[in-house]
C-alpha cells in the first residue's frame, strides 16, 4: 500500500511519530510499532505502519500516549458530550476549539454513556471509551478529558466501568426517592434504614431542629415538617449513595475519580431544605463528590428548550448554587442539559463556573440531521419507525411530545426533512427511540438501521463534524463567560 499524501495531524512522543488516516480509519506510525496490529506501508519514501481502528490498537495507543487516558476533572467547569454513535468526538472537539476552550477552559467529558444507553445500543463500557479515544487522537486533543459512567444504579454497573478505566461516576438513586406526603411521612421516617445511615431519629432531630444553616446569601432553618419531608424523600437515597460510593472506593483501589449524585429524574423538584439535607448527610457519612444534579423546578425535557418560568427558575437556582458553594464547594450538574439555551447564562451567573453541563441525545439528533440531506430515504425510514416506537420508549424519559402533532412521513417532501430536526415533537420522538432504532432487526434477523446509519455518518464525517461544531458552539459559548 502506498499512501498518496501525508496524513495529518502528525504528533511526536518518545521518539515516535503518529498520524491519523481518516480515509482508512487507521493510525500511521513512524518508528516502533511493537504491540500494534496492522501492516507495514511506505509513505513518501518513509517506512511506516498502518494500525487499523480496533480495540487492540486502542489499548496499545493508550499505553503510548498519556493524553489518551481520561482523568478526573475536579471542580473545573465541565461539559459532558454523550455520543451514542461513537463518532461525535471530532465535532465536539472542534466546537470546544471554536469557542476558545481548546486550552481546557471548559473541561470535556468525551466518553459519557449510561448503562441504559449501553444496553439499548448494544455497546460495552470499553467500546464507548475506545470510541472517544479515537476521536481524541484524530483531533490531537492533548488537554485533560474525562469519561463518565452515567446513571449507575447497581454495584455491578460500577465494576464494569471501573474495569474499563472510567474516571467519573454518576450515581442514580432515583428509584429510592420517597414519594409519601401528609400523614404517611412520619411512618416513612420511622422506617428508614437507620443502621445503613449510621444514625437514629433522635440524633437526626438533634442535628437539625432549631439549627440555622448559613449558605452565604441567606439562612435555612428546618422545622419538623421540612426535616421529616426531606428525610422521607431522600433518606433511602442517602443510604444507596453511600453503598455505591463505598463500593466504588473498593473498585477503584486507590485510583482517583470524580463522583456525582443525581436525583434529577424524579417528578417533584428538590427543595432548598432537601438539598441542604442531602449535602449535610452525605458529608456526615464521608462521601466526597464533585457535582450534584438536583431536580430543578420547571421541566428539563429531552432535546428541547427549558419549559417553565425562567424568572422563578433563576430565583430558585440561585439558592441551590449558594448551598453548593457553602456546603461543598461542588458543581451543580445540569442533566438533560442539551438545548437549554435560556438556562445556560443563569447557571453561569449564579455558579461562577461551578457547573457541569450534561448532554446525551442531541449529538444523535444532529447525526439524523445530516441524514436529512445525505440519505433522506434512510431518515424517512428511521422517522417512521420512531413514530411507531415512541409510545413504548417514552416510558423511561421525561418528555411531552405527541405523535398526533408530529408530521406524517408520507406527507413530506425531501426539502421538508431538515426543518423536522428543529420541531419540538419530532426531536423528542427521535431522541427517546434511539435504542430501538439501533437494535431493530427484520424478520431475517438482520439489523434494519444501525449499520447503514453508521456507514452514512462515517461517509459524511466532515459534514457531521461541521454540524456538531455549529450546534455545540451555542451550548458552550455561555460557559466561557464564567467569572
């Protein structure tokens, strides 16, 4: 094989040179190729080695180039780029550089996927991490970056991700959130797992009743009603988070990591008193975390703008931010944070940069946007399938789209397809059905969409990177204004 042109970018480390061949999806090595799979080649008269994109070569490359290893990011302003197709990192990096964050002004998390998403896309924790590595390498990103094992619910989920080398762990104890109110609250508090909480009701009352908690811009005093409601709602959450945190300590065996607690996927907002209770109890039990995702007022639905009164949101958010500074400091995490453009300036203003933005499905939606012009036939088929699956798949998401309001595929011309990707109902329908699309099979057992979709995006990788760059510039720019 003789390459016709020198692949770029080229980097040097420890006497070896490396380049990326986008067409062949391969690393080009000049120097020692020990440990890599591939074939010797010649480029412009130079002996080289072509190592294709695969799991073996990802592991070998990770050992050679230290910046390809994810690392903890701490309290740095950060953004998570969920990448359900494993092809989005080049566009994400281009967006970071376009807004001036190429020097690490916003710490990126390029590998971010929940166990739920891994299951629905039939990808392993290691595959998600490797896909991010290839994007980081191909764009020669040498700033720190993280990897988020997102929405973990069980200890075995931690083990899978720790074995792969993740550095950020988001614990989702949502199923342990109490929902009792009124007369049932006292009984729920009495029945809390006090042994697991290393506590008693009397001790809890002593710590909180009549105490004033100063959060800088104000104070909170929890009366019996507020205390009992907080404990009834989040007492079991505390116990589960502590269980997961201590398991993670063992799984990481001394290696550093970032830890996030997420209670956003619940119906009722987290009050300021409940936030205070969560923070003080987690700290009492020795949990160290870098970010917390409360359930904010209003609605953070998938793939669309914030729904609710922005003025009320800002007043409420300002107190949450003050609590996070006073009882941490730790970052507030914006889950389902993609496309919430009205919220970003508010979050930056009140956190001063102690904030983490978490996006997921919006990169998948931008891939479908590329299809509207490059393969409209495939887009139509995916959209029609998504309409059929939506009522089932929406069950595990906070969405309010309606198939009745969504345009019908048979009534659309090709020129009508690109604007669909900005339609409220269509965005949510496409967003939550991604898993069904990726694993759908015909009667012969063959995949209906996944391979064709991945092939189309690989073929149009430049267009996809352009689209992601434009989309994420809007997300990232407000976070460059942090104090």
